[in-house]
C-alpha cells in the first residue's frame, strides 16, 4: 500500500485558465502538442485518498520534479514522509521514518510501467477510451473507460485546462470503493533543476527491498 500511495502521485499535470467547448479529437491534438513542448516541471501536489466504507481520508502533500524522458523526484511531507526517485528503469521509494526503501525495476513490472506512463502522459489512453463529459469551473472533464490494463478502476476522470493543455486534476475510483483525488499547484514549466535533484543517497542503516513484478 505504501508503494501504491507513493506511485499514484506520478502524473504530468499543469493548472491553467480559460476554456472553450472542443471535441475529443481537438483536445487530444492540443495535449500532444503540449507533451512535446513541455520537457520538465516542478509542482506542489495534494492527494486525498478515501478508503471504502466512509473511513477517515488520508491526505498527503508534497512537491514533484519531472524531467523527460525518465527522471522524476517526489518528496512527500510528514506525517506521511517519503522520497520517490525514478532514474531510467529504476524506481526507488524511501521512507525515512521507518528507515526502509523499496526498489522496483520497471522492466520486471510491466503493469507498474504502464501505470507510470499513463500518469505522466495520459494522452494515448484519452485518445483510445476518453469521452468529453462536461465543463466544470473552466475545466474540460474527460472520463476514461478503464481498459483491461487498468481493470482495478471503476472510473478515471481528468480535469484539463486550456492554456498549456495538460490535466490539472485526476480522480480515480477503484472497484473496491477507494476514491483518490490528486491536484497540483505552483507549477514551474521547464525549470532549472537543482544539481543532483534526481540522485538519492540512502543512509547506511536503511533496509532496501527489491520488489518483483
């Protein structure tokens, strides 16, 4: 569950302003252009996960850096502190309080690899299985009918703004009844990345577990 909670943040999103009614084909065209133009970002993030049965929601906030094609760092703040780093094929998630880390090779876990790809660049799945549902608060809402690759979900919805043409919010409803909403703010597009931001040197007393797909 800790791995899932960390990975679910991994999406390429930008908040924007202004909207007009467009077809799905037009939205996809803009998304593809933006995907080419934006090579990196930094953003503040907030995730609210509601377990089934009306249990108390789990709220996590943090900051994420993404540099295409295969670099990512995400720091989640206490009380759910974790640091996630993606370098090429290796995803490393470090939990400082527990002094443990989980390592995953994406080449050994194609399901996780597909999920990360969708969260960072969902345009392919939008084009295949998306539908323009409505406009809320100046955002185009796209509902995606989950494919067999994402059959754990009952529904996936994306809020897309117009200026930079990328999602600003993701809503995930699982078949188990769990409900997750991810939002982003304070976006810096194509920023200058701090030196070593995608390097993670673990303390010597950290226990590292390599997870199999």
